């Protein structure tokens, strides 16, 4: 009997079998056990102790009928397998492993397969329930944490083989609560929200108490799987988990109860104690049956460890496999599922069949307030779950809820309290459509600093990019430009809005319109003077006509036969002076010389005034058109009247800052080149130019922007544009989409010039995230 030093259930079970057979003489068996305790780390020492014990049995002419091997895995197990195969010793092994996992027994001939047998222990089958749960619930990611009561070395390759589930299998951190918190945090940062804990009740409790309360929300699922039959206790305030534990078949419970009370078979976990008991008893009975039936060869040849030369394994004609499968002894926990079909491998497919109870466990304020059985799982290598309550089972699945961070910027993201998530806009419509295809829910919140993400001089990031890098966000949503430096630290989907450039927004010039605009051609003082001259002239003409002896009214007889008989009273004088200013003329003139002299003077005055007004009107209309507006970036850069700037921290700011930096670098390169002392006079003369050969347009613009002070928000920029006057103008440089939206929704704003520095918009995800491909396809 070769057993691991820490495998107490196996040691106890074999001891109970010996006592059991002594107290039940009806079996007619007496057994002698030579026990070797396996060293897990030193293969040489273990092999020496096995060989020494084996040599002693040969010396006393009592070679072993059977090697009962309960080593679990690793060096100890491999050493025992090598030993039994080399010396051809019939062996029943309870080592962990599926088909091909027992490396030393991997390629055996037909004869060896009949007497070198392995039966998988329950602790090796229980992890297989993870595969069944993943399949049943369509889980796409999983973290499988295990303690020392499970051995998972060989499960890495096979547990979720051929299932599209990203998963991590790792041991539970043993150092303390803080280490376990960090371990779970790291797994969460890998976008994992389905957790499986394989361990004893204490391990499950420690892990559950190390988890942040936020990780028990609806977007997480917790599954506790154990070999023990007790209940989980935890100091959690509020948690709902799936809890799976083994149950013995009803027909076996009486027998197992007697073994516990009468023979003290009470090592935990009970399932393993019962398994080792049933397996060792069955092993002994199979040898007894072979001895009684004559199937056991007489005078079997045994060779010692030292005699083995590599190819001189004794030929055995032992069909232990058939004898083992035909034993009819009742079991004390679960039935043995042994391979009997010819041609199918026995090892890696034979095991003890049992059931696991699937429970919903609700923990409230440190107590299990509600435990409900919702199904069972029959142990097997590909056994489905049998669920009684599908609705509760669905509620135990982790809803796929992604964390979205955004920046509010119409029309892409707009705050709206009436909307389901509190936001509306182009990007919200977009992500909702993608969510329909990829099947997920999301939470959305604004990033605190209101930035999409820029890198400072130290290489530190801010905004949405930082959130994605720190794994605090799954998705960055909004009018976010794809930029080379961002793509180094995060990933972008295919663009959802292609090639958005930078453009200029200015206040729409308001042309003053008035019914009396013609009056503005001359200043008010001039109009008043003209009006005063008009009344004065009219009055003077009336005075002269009234008292002149030559006027019509004072000399009627003289002009009796004349056709023109006009009496210039005050009303007639006012009418005459008014009509004199028009092309129609003033009608008949005064008869007296003084009146005619005043009229002639008024006509001359009128002619000059009319001519001046006409000239001024033409000039006035021309001047309003001579004020050339800004129509491009070049126009903006060449003038100093209108201030201009992009948003602080925006991609437009980055563009101008970098262009200025590149111009500065070019200047430094040209300066170093032209002042190089190693150049010959001829070479230097070729570089001698009167003008600086590289443009400094962006350097001047960047300087002007800094002097104008960059607005920190879009609202501030719009306010500055609106408050512009002809004396202190302001132009805003920003994304064409933002400006186009503002112009469409505000009548007092306009777009100026063509777009430049065009870059696409895309959705940002964490670097290496599986969402990139899913979103691209969607």
C-alpha cells in the first residue's frame, strides 16, 4: 500500500478495510499490508523505500499480490507508476488524471492494460462540474480558484477544452486576506466576472470574505464547489451564490452510516473516505476471486529493482481488469462506473459515480438565510446538469454588464434624465444597437476630468484613456479620435464616423438693416444744418418777396399780362425751396432781383448737397463690402484683430502644439546644418539664403492661441464666440462634427473654411480586449 503522507482518508480507509475483513469472517480473507509512505518531492528516496520494502517481501517469499496506489499526482505518482510497470506488478491506482494523464502508463501493451488499472477519485471528477455549468449557462469567461483539497495540474489542458471560454485556473492565495483581495482584483482586471471556488468550506469562506461588495452585484456570478457535505458560512452582508456539494445515493446511506459508527470511518471529506474504502475492499475481493477461480497464475516470476535492466519486465497473463469489474460487493457511497467495453481504455474513464446537489445559497448579514436545491449533477466526464428550476438558474448567471466612461458632447452624448441610462445621442443609439447584437448591458458615467485622454510630459495619461489603462472602464464612448499614441496603450474598434477634421467657428456677421438707413449716410449735424438752411432760405425769400417793390405782389400792374403770377407767401416759399432740391425743379421763380438771388444761391447749395449725398451713399455701400471676412486658416493666421484658440486638452490643441513643435525642430535642424563649421565654403554658400526656408505659420499660431487663452469647455468657447465684437473678435477651432452641430442649432454661428487634420472617431476598449473583435463584427 503506497500512499501520500498527507492522504489521511486513504490511510484510514485501508486500515478500516483490514479491521472490517477481520470482523466479517464470511469474506474468508486475511490480508497482510506492507505500507510505504510516499515522499512528494524526492523520487530517489521514495523509489529506494519502495524497493527496500518490495525486496523484503521477495526475501520472505511473500511477494505482493497487488500494489494499492493512492498517491495523488506529481513525482510520487510517477515514481510508483514507473516502478509497477517496470516490474510488472498488478496495480490498482487511485491517482488523479484522465486519459493519457498518467504519463508512465500512457503507451502500454494489451497485457499491461489488464493489470495496471486506475480509477479516478471523486476529487478528480468534481471539477468537471465546472465544464457542465459553463456549457449550461453559456459562460464566456471564468476564474477557477482551488485549494489543496483539489489537484488541478492536469486540468489546465482539459477542463474547458473545445469550449469558447476565456478562463484562468489558479490556486487560492494563501498568504492572507489582502493577498486574496489583490488576486480577485487582478482576475477582475482580466474582464472576468464568473468565479468558481473549488475547496473545503473554510477556503470558500475565506475567498467570499475577501471579495468587495461590488463584486456580488448582478454582473457577477459565484459558484462554490466542495467535497464536504456541510454548509457554507460567511461574514458577507449580501451575497447569492451557487453551492454544489456531493450526496451519497439513498440506498448506500445505511451502509456508510454503519461504517462511520462501527468502524470509525470518519475522515473528512466523507466522499473520499468512502471511495478509498470501497476501492480497497473491491481490490482485495477481486484478488480473492482470482485466487479461488484459479485465474491467478501459480509460481509467478518476480524480479527485484536491481535486476531490472530496462526490457526484462516479466510476462504476465493476469486479467485483473475483468476480475475487478465483476466484483458484486455493494458500495457505501456511489457505484463504480467501470469500462467493460473491449477496445475502450479503462484508465482515465473509470470512476466512482455519485451525485452533486446544486443549491442556491443566499447569505444575508453573515447567515445563510435561504438554501434551495435547484438541481443535481451526476458525476462524469461529460455529464449535463439536471435543473429543476430553470428560472432561478437563469438568475444565477452573471449579466454581462460593461462599464462605459464618456465625455458629454452633443450630438454624440447628451445628458437626458428621461432616458433609461440618463444619456441620449448618436453614441448611445450606436452602443444600444451593438448591445442588441453582442448581448450585454452597460453602466455609463462621465469621466471626472472631462477629457478623452492626453499624455503629459511624464508619459502619464488622463481622461478615458487612463480609465481603460487602469481597468476601471471596459469601453470608452464618445467623439473620441483615433490617435497613434492612444493606440499604443488602448485599442480602438473600426471607425464608426470616418475622417472628422478640424474647422473654424465664428460669429455670423450681423448686417444692420433699417428703413432709415439712407439717413445714416450723412451725420446728424449735417442733416440739422441742411434743415436750418432750408427754413432760413424759405423765410428770407418770403421777407424779400413781401417788401421788395419789384415783387409780383407789390407790382401787380407791371406783370398783369404775364403768364406767371406767383405770390410768394410763407407756404409758397417753403414749397419752392423743397421742390428746388428735386429734379422736378421749383416751378416759377420770384420776379424781384433779391428773391432770384436767394433762389439761385439755394439752387447752388442744393446741387452741392445732392451731389455730396449721392457720392457719400455710393462710398458708404462700397465700404461695407471692402471689409474682407476670414475664410480659411491662412486668413486667420495672417491677421491679429480676431483671437482664436481650440479647447484645452482637445485633439485640435494637440495638432497645433505638435505642428509648432515640428516647425521648431526643423528650424533647429536647419540652423545646425547652416552653422556647421565642418562644411566647406562652397557647401555653406549653397545653404545661404535670405529668407528662412521653413514656414513658421504654426509656431506663430500656437503662440497666438496661448496668448488668447484656451477655453476649457465647449460652452465657454461658444460663449466667447458669441461675445465677439468687431473690435475684439474670437474664432474657435474644433472638431467639424461639434461645430457643424452647433451651427445647425444656433443661428448666430457659422463655419469658416475647409476641414484639415482629418481623423476618424471610434469606440475605445482596453488593450487586448475581446470586445474589439465583437464590436467590429457588430
